C-alpha cells in the first residue's frame, strides 16, 4: 500500500513538475499580465501548478517525518526487546551457575547411558513431543 | 546437520509442570537447538560445555557435546518474569 502511494506521489510530482515548466514556458513567451493588469491564462495556470507542487512537497516531507519517527520507534522497541533477552540469558546463566555440579553429573550419566545404548533415563525429542501432545 | 537431542527424565517431568503454550515453545526451541546449539544460547562454563537458551520465561540448560554430536538437556529454569522487566526499566537507557 505504502509503495503504491509512493508511486502515485512520484507520478503526481512528475506531472506537476512538467505542467509547471510547460505553463511557465508558455507564460514567458508573452507578458504575464496585459497592460490592464489582468494575468494572462498561462501565467495563472503556471501559478496554480506551482502552488500544487509546493503543496505536494509539503505533504511529502510531513509523511517522511512521520515515517522516520515510526522507524525510530520500531528501532527503540527492538533494542528494548534485545536488552530484555540479554537480561534473561544473564539470569539463566546465573541460576545455572549455582547448579553446575548437578548439570555436570546429569551430563556425565547421560553420556555413559548413550554410549552403553541404554537411554531409558532420557527422552528423545520425539518422545518429549508425544508427551506434550498427549 | 542435526545433533541427537536427549532430555533428562527429571527435566522432562519438570517441563510438564509448565503451561502447555510454554511447553510447546520449549519443544520448538529444542528442535532449533538440535540443529544449531550455539546459535541462540549463552555459554555457562566453557570447560563443561554447559549452555543456556531462553524461550519466553524459561531457561533451558543443556550440554553440547560436539564430538558425540549430542545435545543433552539437563534442566529447565523458571526465570523471574517481573524482576527481569523491572531491572530493564531501572537500567539507564
């Protein structure tokens, strides 16, 4: 959606830019106003196109600012999420450190059991999945 | 290549005490760990090949034995949910 909107905006800018150039060119071949002080039509059209172009540029820059703010906000949230993840890892490491001996023993027993081909005290991933899914 | 992954029975029973959504999230993480044990984990102690991975608020403690191409899950830890968030809020931006 944003991409289509951006393409439409680019097309409008291009059309307005060409229209402004053409009508300014046409206006410059005559006087901008006649001796009575009335503006010639091409000059009026050029002025309208120029105003439209300025308006479009203004809208465009406002949208760019909004997009930049959104990006900044997303970046900030991602950073906070990453910090929380790091903190959780840090906590998990702290807790695991308290029971290093226990984890070492379990590992040693498991290695022996695997080597001996007797894994009754261990669950494979498949067995675990079956347990959870009932 | 995927490693063989084993879960200690006591740890397996411990996992069953967690809510079902967390159990499923853990199993998904274990599937990832079996193919990439060091990808999303943190080392506890280099000498013991001990690592932790975190999913939601559960810490998974496991040993990665590259020579045996095995991952052995030795336990699960319930991380303090509120404390983690509070510490993050208190930490300078």
